[in-house]
C-alpha cells in the first residue's frame, strides 16, 4: 500500500491512477452499451420483455449466494470509487500543470491540435453532469415523465419521446466518445506500452471502440424517436 | 527584407515585462535568425537603448542555449532545427515576428529572452550517471550492445537540453527531456545498474522542480529540434512504475 501511495504522489502515478480507473470505466460503458441493445431483441409477448428480464437478471446476479442486489451494489461502489479516483487525479494534475505555467504566451501557435486531447477536462465535466442526470432519469426515475420501477423497456420508450432529451443524450454520448478517442489512445503511453508494434493499432483501436460506443449508445434513443422502438 | 519585430523586454527576473516593437530593415534572406537579432541590437545600442538579451553559443544547433519562441513556436517555424539554425529566408518582406522567452515557472526569465534552465540540470543530477569501475580503459567491444539498442540510446542522447519541449507543452512538462536523458542510459548495458533508481530519482526531481505533467499531447515531439520521440516517455513511465511497485522509489526517498 505504501508503494502505491508513493507511486500516487508522483505525476506519473496520478496518470496511472487515471488510466486504470479510466479502463475500468471503459469496461463498464462497453458492457452497458451491449446491455442497452437488448431493447432491439424481438419479444414474443410472453413474460417479460428481454430488456426487463436482463435488468432483473442484473439485480439478482449472485443471489442466493450473495444477498439480493449484493453484486449490483458491489459493482456500483467500484464504479463510484473509479470515478472518484479519476476525477481527483484529473483535478490534481490540472492544478499542477496550471501552476507550472502561470504567465501565458503573448502569442502561441500550437503545433499539434487534436480536438479530443484538448477537450479532455471539459469533456469529462460534461460526462459527469450527464451521469448524474442519467441516473436521475433512468435509474431513480426522479426526472422521468412516467417511471415504473423494473419496467426498463417502457421507461426507455417513454423517456425518449422528447427530441430535446434525445439531443441531450446524443451530446453526452458524443462527449464520451471524444473523451475515449483520446483516452484509449493515451492509455497505452501512460501505462508504458507504447512501442512501434503497438503504434500501428493504437489509433484504430481507439477509433473503433469510441466510434462503436457512439453508434451503440445513440441507436436506442434515435430508434425510439423514429418510432422503430414503440410502446409494447 | 524589412520586418517588424515584437520582442519581449524584461530588464530583470522580477520586473514586469512587455512587448516592444522594433523595425528590422535591410535583412538579407541568407542571415540566420540570430544574425538578424545582432543587427537589430547594433541599431538599438546606437540609439542608446539596452540591446535585446538572448542566449547563444555554438550557433550550429548543438549547444541548446538559443531557445526562444518565434511567432508562438519554439525555435521558430522550421521543423528539426534550433533558433540559431533558422534562416531569414523562412520569412518574407513585411512579416511581423513575435519573439518571446520560453515560458514555464521552472524557467524563470532572467532578462528579455534569457531564461534560467538550471531546473533541467537538477533533473539530470538526480539520475543521469552510471557506476563504472575506473582504471585502465576497457577493451573495445568487450560489452556487446545490440544494434537496435545502440541506435535508440543514440537517438535519445541527441537531446541538447534546450527546453523547447517544456516551452511547447501545454502543461509545461519536461517529460520528453527527462525521458530522453533516462533512456540514453537505460538502453545500454552500462546503464542497467541504476536503471530503476534513475527513473525514480529523475521523475521525482522533475516533479519537485515544478514542471507540469504529461498528458500525451505530443507538442514536445513536434517542437524538439532533435526529433526525440514521445515513445521514450512511455518507456520512462514503465520504468518508473516498476521502480515504484518494487519499492525502489520509496527506498530512494529514505522512507
Ligand atoms: C467524470 C468526469 C471525468 C473527468 C473530469 C475526466 C477527465 C479526464 C482527464 C483530465 C484525463 C486525462 C487526459 C489526458 O491524459 O490528456 C482523462 C483520461 C481518461 N479518461 Fe476521463 N474523465 C471523466 C470521465 C471518464 C469516463 C466516464 C471514462 C470511461 C468511460 C473515462 C476514461 C478515461 C480514460 C481511459 C482516460 C485515459 C487515461 C490516460 O491518459 O492514460 N473518463 N479523463
Ligand atoms: S528533448 Fe528535444 S526539445 Fe526537449 S530539451 Fe531535449 S532537445 Fe530540447
Ligand atoms: S546557439 Fe547552440 S544550439 Fe543554438
């Protein structure tokens, strides 16, 4: 533990903490996206809608060995911890870098300009606000027009009737995708795995995962708005 | 050519500086950028003003002292050269040129365009050495070094410590410099003994000097007159990780 703390004290250690927590979150967003696509699974009208059944399955995963909702809450806590570490390190690194150049250039012409790499911090803040909104919208139902606990499919359809809300989701998912386009590329360098062999795959992998996430996440709200996914 | 220069003037480290405008008339395209500043300085001196202070020594791109920002780019618009290797043919008649010092809190401005880059020396001191048995010279080729390793060490050793990487970095990080200095030893058999202490010591010194942290933008690589690759930073990250997790970093700090 002391070693980990010594590591964290350094700038590289904080970067590593961001990379590891970021990767955990990437794992989550990929899984979550695949889960959402269950909305498209055809339903024969018997029993629960596949999406609702999937939600039920997640809630009871590990039961009865673990308490009901036990694993679900374990994963939620791990994600919360990862978000906490990610944001704390981002904030500390931002402060360190800001104080490393307190007087700015009269004229600066950046030689490398990647929109994704320059918007990591603000993009991250957008994602954070969205996560809070999304939890109130689809998990707690507080800001949902017609929320029914456990009726996941119905909640989706009712929740995406407004083009404004769909727009909010698309912007947030766009921000996430941009964040990960740089993040997944960056993570190889941070963790010391940047070398000529990896170099060829770094951009394509980042583009594929972040692009795939955008398409996967955008599909459900757009399909509801277009009427492809309608009320049962 | 006739040019208009906007030059950062700052009489002393604590004074507040500002841009002042000078006309540079009758500049030949074959002059180097520093020749041009010399010419302007002659005229300024005749008019009774203090000449523009800038650092220079070799004037052939090997000593690393001449760094400055030229139109917002470290060492000016041409890739892979230092400010002293820049020629006025890169500009055209009537151009306006903004000239200011490298900016980072770890590089305090001493005067005009001259900054104190001793922080980089202190990073080297923290690990840029090897232990060897002294005595008679070893036989040539007694220690075989694979060609790819020799090449990579040599590429890293091309760093002239100019500080352009810090100047160009949006975070004012000196990771490219630090990584080059570490790699130039860690690719060689002679550099293995202290490899992980070196990584730990130099990164700790880097942070303590107040440089920012690397966010993998790659602006440093673009600015570097010697074409040092950011891949060295990734290698330093790996060595530093290993040093930390094996306890070498903590031991080196005496706690
Ligand atoms: C909640 C607010 C968030 C903030 C403020 C934030 C901020 C940042 C910042 C400042 C960086 C470093 C950028 C750089 O190295 O140039 C970063 C990197 C990263 N982020 Fe986030 N982020 C957030 C959310 C997320 C989420 C939800 C994910 C995953 C789904 C994520 C995944 C990553 C990854 C993989 C990296 C790369 C780490 C590296 O550079 O090695 N972030 N984030
Ligand atoms: S890495 Fe390049 S830019 Fe940085 S100090 Fe060395 S030579 Fe200059
Ligand atoms: S004066 Fe020596 S590198 Fe420019």
